[in-house]
C-alpha cells in the first residue's frame, strides 16, 4: 500500500460522533461470538471446502464417495475437508449402515449461500462532512 492509498483510508479531521459510536459499540458482539463466526468463515475460505459445501447445499445429503466424485477429488481429501466443516459446525454426519452421510447444518447452508450468492447491489455510502 502506498502513502496516497493509506491517506485515502483515514479521515483528514479527527472527529467522533460519540452518541452514534457509543450506540454501535454497545451492540458489538462479544469476542467469543466473533471467534466462532470467524472460524466458520475461515472453514469456507478454502476453495475445495467451499466446493464440498456447495455440493452439499445442492444435494442436501451425500456420502463421501459421491462427494468425491462430484467435486473431482480423492475421498481422503474430501474426508479431511468434511472433518473441518464438521468441526466448524457447518456440516453434520450420520451413519447409514456402512455409509456415512453428510449434510450442511442450517448455519452451514446459510453461510455457504452467503458466500456463493452474488453480492447485492450496495447503496451509496452516506458522506459525513
């Protein structure tokens, strides 16, 4: 980042709208909640894991064999990524005879859709002067 870009990211005037800033600050989630949310987001930061999640979102439920074929990766790699999605609370598994079936949790489905869906058109930011 060069100096001019750095200057564009900060105010030229020290100002603080204290009532607004205090109200927003009081509504900020506590650190443990942010750490959990960051871990969930991090779980989808890997392209292969995101592809696994996208396949589960599309299918609803799949076994590792089917997932491996759908995304074109080895079963052991898919299993590794599924384990990480489960640890982040984004996927769940259940045994069906000799198969292990995987689904996205509600949170996993919502986060996968949020990451994959095109971003909504942003409204212009309000300028404070």
